[in-house]
C-alpha cells in the first residue's frame, strides 16, 4: 500500500519539469557532511515512507518525508543566497504539485511541517537539506478479502 502512494508522490514531483532528480530515499543523507549523491544530480528530492497510523478499522494515514537537497559550489555569500532562493522557489513548486496530486486510492496529500535539517559545508559543496513531511489517508481494503465462511 505505501509503495503505490510513494510512487505516486515521486511521479507528481517528477512532473514539475525542472532539472530536479527525484527518487526513493535509501539513507543517502544519513551523514550529511558525506552525502552519497552522484555529481550533477542536485537539486534532489528523496521520498521516504516513514510510517502509518490506523485512523479506523478501514482507514490508515500514511506519512512520508521529502528530503530536498541543494548545493552551492561557491562560498561567496551572494551566490549561496541565490542558491537558497532557488531552493525555496523549488519548495513552493513541489508543495503545489504534491498537494494537488491524486495518488491511487488516497485523499489529497496534506503538507506537514517543513524544516531545514542541514546547512553547512559537505563533500559536495555547501549543502542545504530541507525535510517536508507529507500525510495522506487510504482505505484498508484487505479486511474485505476475508469471507465469513473462510474464517
């Protein structure tokens, strides 16, 4: 169930049409000063399923984190400020696309909190990472697969 929703979120972000790489998160940013990222793939949006919460016997809320990584190769304050403005504009575009996305069998994606989780020099340059939390609600249909005579 989370896999289809995660893929839907990835497709929505991929549709923004800018030079943004987007894929699933596999721990690439667990050590932000030494990120595991390919050269030229920044800005990058990583989508991570982090958990679910039962709302009722028939509904579940899924929670995802987006990690938005952007880099400036210059230590010049004006260049870094321009890159910061670019990433903030990218965040606005992502928020719009994701909040309007219709992901398979789910409610509209709700935007959660946004937090800058890293902003310092790294192996890739001056790296900035934001984390945006997302929530969506889906029906739990698997309980319908059990017929009373199969119990």
